[in-house]
C-alpha cells in the first residue's frame, strides 16, 4: 500500500468553508467526541491511490481543529467562491501532481474505494479531464428531494445533465422504476477528480447560466462543452447540510460496532 501511495500522482484536498447557512459551524460540531471535519478526513484517508491529503480552509478554528488531531491543513483565501476554487489554490503550488480530488468536508461517510474509483477513471481515460461518481436511487422520497442531486449518464459513462429535479422525468409513474436494473435514477455523489491543468482553467471560468439556475457548479463544465466521466458505486454517501442530517449521522456513529 505505501509503495502504491508513493508512486501515485494524485492528491486529495478537502475544502472546508467556515460559513454554513443551514448548519452553522457544522465542520466543528463534535457530538461524537470528534469534530465533523475529522470524521471526513479519516474516512478519506482510507483511499489507496492519493499520495497525500490536506484540508484547505479559510478559517483559523478549522485549521487548528485539523492540526490538533494531526491532520494537514492549509489556509486559503476567504475570497474563494467555491470548494473548487479552494482546491485550485492548493493545486497552483503543487505542479508535480497530475490529478486532484475534491472531497467535501461534510462527507464523513465517504468510502476510500469511491475516491480511488474517481482517480482510476482519469488514469484509465487519458483524454478525460474530470470525473465524479453516482449511486442508484431506490426510494421516491429521495428521488423527489431537491437536495438530492440527480445525474443522467450516457452509454459511454459521461454525464448528460445534473439537476435537482427528477431526471429522467417519468411521463407516467410506476414504482417498478425504482427497482429497475440497470437503475433508472442516479444520485450524484459530490466528489470530483480533475486533471490539474483543467482544474486551474475551471477556476477561471465565470459561473454559467445553468449553474446559476440550479446552483450546481458541475453544470459550468458541461455548459462549456467538456465531458465529465461518471463512475457508478454501490456505496451511497450523504453530505451533512441540516441539523437533522447531523443527528442521523451521530445516531449511526453511536450505534456502530465497537
């Protein structure tokens, strides 16, 4: 494993923004005895392919929380408009890295194998500039939740569109659609891998019209004419955006086998 890490040309960045409107200070919540950002960091560290990992933050408290548990943190500009911009700031000073992975700080249950899958998509497709992940949707409640971002994928594994709406939208509903194989619906997993040159280019692109409507940054890439490879995984991961999300995570964490 250590030899594989040493030979890897990929690096993992967890952008950690201080401001959060729906759940203030969420990355420092610690009802489990550990801050949320540590849970994400430790989960991400189980990936085999990245050669290293850091948290890129805009706030001293998050920086200290990470360094206190022995993690690596870097300060980035408070003017960064998005997590992508924060990852790009790290990438600018690491020209030796070919692939950067963006794992959101509020994803404490992200699987290391999922991170590796996103990296492998770019390693296996040299012409591709960006990859992400998706997982099947099997409940109507999840399908119709605008907080659950949906993605439609073409026959070559590329994203056709991302939306908060139900896509594809059944003209006539049938519950069997939720059990279909292959799946009818996919949830987008908010993890990205980028080639360094494209990441720096992306950070300079202005927000696109579709991005502004849906509030989904990945639409900027599609609208500019680029492709996003999508790997399908069977390990759904859910970001923590609300107090209820965090409560459910804490309950699950406390009930885990010791």
